[in-house]
């Protein structure tokens, strides 16, 4: 996921709102999804992630969810856990662009481009279809 985030930040998407006086129009959020079976050791996992990440900007945009991973993937139309997925989602929950795997230049272009669009009507690119 970090390669997708690096591409977004390199394209001009602010990593976080830290230090900004105004809200930013788009943001990057990493959402690792772990099975609910890991909830019992959540503090250990979250502590390990915090220690290994270390960068406050990265930590500020990482939200770990403990959930039914199959249902989570199904709701986002993610077929498997084999690849990392990047989605551009509007505030109302509409997915306007998506990509997966290694963010090669052409695979990440629709995702990076959609982050700067005005709204879902303007962004129809899907990196999976290219």
C-alpha cells in the first residue's frame, strides 16, 4: 500500500491535514483490514504497527479495522486478499477509481488523476480495465 500512497503524495495529494489551516479537498488513508479473530490482541498489533511505521504523517492516515474481511472485500468488490488495492472514494462512499497490485505508472494513473477530479461524474477511469 505504501507505494500507492507514495504515488499519490508525489502527485500532490497531501499526506495529512497536519499543519493546515483549511480542510484539504482530498486525502490519503490506508485501511488495513484484519479479521475480528485478532481483536483480542489488538493492542499488541496496533502497538507493533505504530512502532514499525514511526512517521507521524503515515500514522495519522492509517486506520486499522478489525472486521469480517470477506464482507469488507465483498462490499468493495475486491476479489481476494492477494493484492493491495487502491480506491478513490468520495465522501458519500462512491468509488470513482480503483487499481491493484504494484502501482506501475499506467496502473496508478487513473487513481492519481481521480483524486483531483471535482466529483464522481467526472471520474470514470478504472485502472483494472486498462
